[in-house]
C-alpha cells in the first residue's frame, strides 16, 4: 500500500473523521500523520467519499419515495364498465360499412366513414354515421329512403372496424424480449401476452410486474407475480385481459 493510501486510511479510520470528514479541515491535528504534500489529496478523497454517500442516500430516498407513491389495488382487477355489460359497437371514423337495401342493389354498397364522420349513400346523400350503432344508422337510412322507396329494409354491417384498432389493443412493456401492442382477443391472459412478447429478459424483476387498467376513467394498478406464474405454476395473478390493458415488467435494481 502506498504512503498516501496508508495515511489516508489511517485518517479516515479515525472516529472523528468518520463522524464528520470536514473536521479534518477544522482541526488540523487530525492530519498531523500525513505528509504535507499529500494532505490536499487526502482531503479530496475524504470529501469525494462523503459526496458519494450523499448521492447514494438521495437515490435511495427517491426510490423509496417512488415506491411509496405507487398505490396498488387488490385483485382480481375490476372489469371495465363497457365490458361488464353488453353494449353495441359504435361506428367510428375510418370504419368500412356495408349497406344492404333488400331487393335494391342500386342502393346497396360498401362505403367508408369519412374523417368528418359521415358516409355518402345513394338518394339520401351525406349521413352522420360516427357515434351510431349499426341499428341506429340503419334506422336513419330507412327513414330517409321512405321518401323514395316503399317499405325499405336496410341492414348495416361493419366489415372493417378500423376506428377501434388502437382502442382494442393490449400492450406489454418493460423487461420483455419484444415490447408489443397487439389486438385484443377474448380469453387472453397476462401469461399469454408475456409469452407472445417472447418472455422476460434476464434483467427483469418478475415479482414486481404490474397490470395497468382504466376503470371508470381512472387508472388502477394491480400487482402481477410473474415469477409465480412462470416458475411455480401459481396462476392467481394470471388475470384475464381487456382492451387497453398494459402489462409492465420493470428491471431489477442492481
């Protein structure tokens, strides 16, 4: 060990230096065993060590504060209201619709919902379709066609619900092999989504996974114990997913 390192260690091991390294500057006799030319380097070492301790303390405090601010809900997660009851699909911008008028091919056809939320149909012209169910839109078209056709029977079918694409997705983020956003499929679970994302990485903290779900306009957070699911076959937190759910797996703190 060099003379500088040995002298520094002797000073740093002094009880009063350990309590407050700044005492070394206030009370010079604490450095009397260190050569004059090395005292400045010794003080720099002591103060740098002090700074490292303070930085670590601040980081740990911030981490604990973040953990304490995360409010976790008890499972199983609440089912979003729109899926708790049967509701009709509402047409949106970008959807493709097929309009059929019985025994009248000229008035039937495939139409897109324009950016202004309207569609164009023979005889009836422009009609607002966005926000309506297929039954409601069929009634609007029927009412307008009665001026031209006797007893029209209209059926509206959504052939491509493009507007609902991102509203009906589930997402996996964080320490997974391939973060993804996929279309929701009925019966999909947390494990299905994680496996579809290629599984977790070697840096993952599976016991700290979270499920984020919006219920009644508020985002709720539910703990997911992926280590139990994947390693022990304990499926208690292998929750069913619903559209717009997000599963996040954080990385371990080293």
